[in-house]
């Protein structure tokens, strides 16, 4: 009997390390593929369209919403983010396990999708990753030096709300080192695959 596909939704505030541990999990387990999400924000650094995100203008994003192309979408920090139905269905049809790296609002939407769609609900697990305190998160954001001070302040306001929602997730990883965080996520994945 073939093991069920796993859909891992990984959320956490900006600077929590969710992308780093997810990328490492995918490199160790080639059966896990990332679902590339869509955003209306411009690319940062060396980000590539179709690889890091699908980049749309705000108007293009709103048109896609009107056409019903997203499982979920949200406006975060004045930018749209969403998960296209096409991107998820293509991965599941290929037999892949998938990772969605999305914000807390997106994870809430996926819980609703899972409740309404048994084919998603039987595969879906949510993981929240964050350091122990908001102060530690602020230090991480400052250290990565990719945001302005006003961006950091805006992200910290969002983070306080996100921290308050961690109990809604199936799993929570208290972020420490990258290696410890990865081992925690790996254990979760292997546990889900063994069911």
C-alpha cells in the first residue's frame, strides 16, 4: 500500500527560519516539493519568478483572485500573497509530498480548506516555527539586515499577533539553532509519513 501524500504547511513570523529548515528538508527528501506561492511584492535580491515566488503586479493578483485561481490569499504588509490551485494540484497529481511556506493567515485558511475538502484534510499538517520571544525575533531580523527599521517595526506588530496563534497549529517548533530546528521538522515529517 502506498503511503499517503503529506502536505506540510510551515508558518511563522518573518525571521523565524522557516524557509531555511524547509529548504533543508527538501534537499534531504527529494520526494518533498515546495509549492511556489504568488505575491504582489517585487523580487528581493536574486529571487526568481517561478522559483522563489510567482511575482504579479497588484492588479494582476486581484484579477487572479476574481477568477478564483487561489486556494487562499491574504494581504500582509500591504502586499498580496496566495497559493494557486494549479500549483498545488500539479504537485499532488505528480505524487509529491508538498511544503507550503506561508504566513499565519494563510495557515488559518488552509485549516478551513482542509475542513471542507477531505482530500486535502487527510494530507494536511500545520507547523508553527518561531523563537521563544518577540525580542529574539527582532534581533534575528536586525542581524539579517534585509529590512529597514520601519519594515522591522511593521513585522514586529504582525509577529505579536502570529505568536498568539501558535496553539492553533498541529505542531510547534521552538526555534533554537538551524540544526535543532531542522531535526525537529524532520521528526515531524517522518512521523507523518509513517502513519
